[in-house]
């Protein structure tokens, strides 16, 4: 299969690879996918509780080149955005940016899921925001 | 070290044509171009003579007689002809066929087709090492069984089945024995007499011959095997396969067999050394790598390894100047991980991380060393990127995780 230049670029030079401390109350962790399906993404973000701005984002991905590129791109995009803005990132934006073929669309879906899962995790940690977080997460899925 | 890139290590898929084979073929395109079935002029006679010479070369490699060789377009056709042809011919004797789960699709799908027409097929399981259990086979045979079809060596994992033992059982029970010999013939000794094989599929392009030509060995005595033809027409090939013979291809096939006959012993040893060099190189520098299938009963040129925590397609992308195959779902047309590895009990998580290395006549030590370096470098890099590797190193039991799959 031929990969787009952007996928190859992200695969060769993935941005923001690594991990953030899971226990940090300001860090949200999203772990999505399954090894049996050949894709697992872990996306973490450190969020400023006052401004709600995502100050740092890190990822690790087990998956094909398109999965790696989708999650690498996701970390690039969420950095500097507010939580609310990050929730608006759609998998179709990722598909367009990376020129993913139809068989690779699930990689972009997984990246969107990872962003949402990380934010949900962060909100859950905030405790008091939990009902709002659940609501927002449900809204995002619909 | 100057090696030519990309490196070709996918010799189970196909092989380059040996220059000696090309040379033997060339006159049969422009000078000796006759139809081997033309009985009344020299062009035809010369073509026929060339075909008969090739028939002998092929027969010799498998210890058959020339008349027992039927030319086809390749092993897919040979497998179809053997299975469907025998099923139709012996329909009155019975309707039961025995095969096993890691066969090539040309065998499995031929069997599935017959199921639609009322035949019954037993698909034997394989053990963890990829070989069938002979007791399973004995138990599966019924008075209705007309054919056992088991491959000599598997195309993904190179595992060699206990063919001589199966042949003995088949003969004792009076059941015909078909063998898909595509990966084994020319690589390891195959003897239709010693192994009691009644039907054997072979193809030229896996043994440094041209694509588009294959053969089916059809036993003529003890017992005599008859087949219903799939392709009707001029009655070529003892009526079993009509159609004008591909003379240049057949000449190349014969030459390829002759070279294998002369060089197989030495070449197998060389393949084995290269394979061990590849295996040792990878195992000494990487942890959590697993061999799929038996290492004892295996083609000398095959290595199939799972690199845990690294998805196969991403690994292929990292070693793009090395041509290999993966059992990962992402690299298959069906988006399912390898059914062969699944049959061995390899978990789907590990099946996604598997790579098949197929060594061949023209590979060198330098190419193997380059491959080891590139694979080690890429696996290490991708493991740094793998959340699974990180979790495993932290002591998380991945099999007990609740995964939120789509």
C-alpha cells in the first residue's frame, strides 16, 4: 500500500512521543483500541486547571503507520487548544490532513476517541466536574 | 559493504528466474516456436521433444516417470485439478475428503466448493508446532473417504508435515493422497515413491523458473489414479488438461528442476546457514521475539517471527527496503490476521506482529546482516513508541486488561 507523504513524515518523525505521569491530577490519559485488533493508542495531556488549556500532549501507539501518524497529528493539534476546542476535533479532519484511504479511517476514529478519552479521564480526576464531563462525553458521542 | 537495495526476502511468494533458465527458454520463443501438438512437421516435433525433455527433468526431481507429469498453468490449477478431478472421478466410491486447516487457499477453497456439491470435508487441526496429529488423521478416515490432501510444507511458516507417515496411512487404507508440494519441491528431497504420494502439485516460479507454468504428478500404477478434466478441448496431457502447451515455460520449468536436482543439497545447507544467521542475529539483539511453528520440521529457507508489541505493517514500513511479508491483518486483503498462525494457537495480538522471511538462491550473508540491523533498529524504535511494550515493562498483564475496542 502506498502511504501519503504526511503519513510517512509522521511515521519517520513522530511528534510528542512519550508519557506523562498518570497520577498527576492535571494529566488525563486515554487508552483506546485493543492488541487483538492491531491498534492501541495511548494519548496523554497535561491541562491547566485555570485556563483549561492543554499545555502538553504525549502519545504512544501500537499500530500501523496510519495509526501512528493519526495519533502523532492529534498531539500536535491538541497542544495549545482549550479542552472545549480539542473536543471539537473530528476524525474526518485527520483523514483529510493525512489523506488516509478508506481502509485506514478507523485509525483516525481511534485518534479522536483517544482525545476524548484523555479529556474524560482528566475531568473524572477533577471530581466535582464529573457530571459535566459525563454529559459532555455523551454529547460528543452523539 | 555494497548491497543492492531493496533486498528480496519474500521467496515463498515467488522467486526470480535463474539466468540459466532464461537462457534455456529463449530459443523457444523465436526459433523453436512450434505447437507441441503439431504432429506433421519439424516445428512441432522439436517443440514436442523439448516438452518431453522437460517432463523427464521434472519427473526425475520427484522420482516419478515422465508420463506421470501433467502440465498446467501453475499450482493453483494443479490443486484444483487434483482435488476436483479426483472427487468427480471417484464420486461413486465415496464423497469424503480430508485436509487440514493451514493449507493454501487453492486447496481449502477447492474443498469448500466441493462441499457445495454434496461432498463432505474434514479439516484436521494442527498442533502448536503446525503439524497434524496422525491419530486425528487415522480417526478421520471412513469408508467414504476418497482423498487426503495435505501440503508438504507451509507457505507462511515453512513447517513440513509428516508426509511419509501420511502416505503410509493413506496406502494402507486405500485412500488417494494428494500433496501440495509447491514450497517443498526443489528445496528438500521429495520422493513420490518413498512418500506414497498419488498426486503432487508443483510450480515453476517458486524454484527459479517462470510464472504461469506448473504440473501435477498423477500416479500411473500402484494404484493408477484417474482424474476428470476441468478443462476440456483437444485432449492434451492424456486428456486431463487440454490446451496448447506453454513450451518456453515448460522448458524453463524443466531446466529449473534440473538445477534444483544438481544443487539442492548444497543450496539447502547454504539456506540453513543464512537462516540461522538471521535468527541468531535477531534473537541476540531483541527480547520478546517468538518463532511461529516447528523449528525441527521446517524448510531451511523459512523463518516466521512475531515481534511482540510491534504491529507488522508498521514494521514493514520501517524496513521498506527489505521485501518480506507480514501476518498482520492490515497487510491482508481480508483485514483478518493470518489464519495459519491462528490455527497454531498464536494469539491475534502476536499474529499482528509476525513477519515471514523467505530466503532464496540469490541472497547473501551481507543482505542477511543488513536485514538484521534494519529489523533490530526498527523494532527498537517502534517499541519505544508502543504503549504495550511500556505496559509490559511496567509489569501490566496485557491479557487481563479490559480493552475498549471499537
